[in-house]
């Protein structure tokens, strides 16, 4: 795990150092959807793993939430502290960072889970349950199997391809997503178009998302 974290830190430090605010300063459209759902649930505190330079955290902090971000790249954290001074940022991997503020009412996890191998993905999701209050919610986005890059590059695990050196990506089917969230009550799932333009020209990612509730400890998970 230490080698993986070191490789990821080096990869993302290099990208943020060279490209700074890679995806611009506007939050993902999925963050707006998550905001509406979190408000409906009465959430007040939000954890954002893989918070980058704060383009998504700023939406939540500006909307009155108490926000904590966790980001593996110290370069991105430095950018984030200027971009979103209202959020508390921790530097480190979500798997081993010391995170203050738990338990949280909600977690918004944007395009992070698909960067892990299977065993670590399951550890991350299990960790979400520990970081949420009973009945807390998670909004999760990942690359779907309908992405244009699906199947490109070296396959390192089932449906996991290394299209860029040092950055394997897992592509989720609906069944795969539900399997990862088997300890949660599934409230809503779907596909979402996410538009980007970061040096490769305008393009659209087809993200799979899920909104799920953490069951009370010892309760049986239920699906929609």
C-alpha cells in the first residue's frame, strides 16, 4: 500500500504542479445533485475524499456545510487552501489519513474509488461506513463501463485498465457498483454526463453514481 500511495502522490503532484486547476474552478454537475440530496437528508457536515484543489468542496462550504477534504497530493492541498479557505484539508490517502470531524453526516466521493485496485476499493467503502454517523449518506461517482476509454490499455484486473502509465482505472457496471456498496441501503443510482476541458479539448465522461445510506450498526443492508 505504501508503494501505491507513493506512486499516486508522485503522479498527482506532477499533474497539479504542471496543470494547476486542471478541471477549472466550477464544481462537477454531480456535486450540485449531491448538494440537493444532502440538504434533503438534513446533512450539515460533509467529507470529500480526493478533494483535489477544492473545486467541489467550495460548493459545499459556500452552501453552509462544515466540510473536510482529504487529498493525497500536497501540491493540490496548497492550491485548495487558497481556492476554498473555508474547508479543512488533510494531506494523505483516504486509507491512512488522520481525519478530524468524524462521524460525518455525508460523504461526497468524486471519481476516486475507480483509481484503486479491488481489495483497496472494498477497504475504502468499508472505511466510509466508519466515517459516517448511523444513517449518514454517501454520494459516489466512478467511471462506467460505457466510457470511451473502457478496454484501452493493459488490463491489470477485471475491468481495470492502465490507459496512462501509473494510473490504472476500474470501470464499474451497475452490478459492480451495487456489490461494492453491499453494506449500504441504496437510495438512487444512475448515469451522469460530466463535461470537462483540460487540455485535451472538450469531452464528456459517462459517470456512474450512487446515493446510499449507511445502515445502523448491526442492521441488515437493503437495496432499492
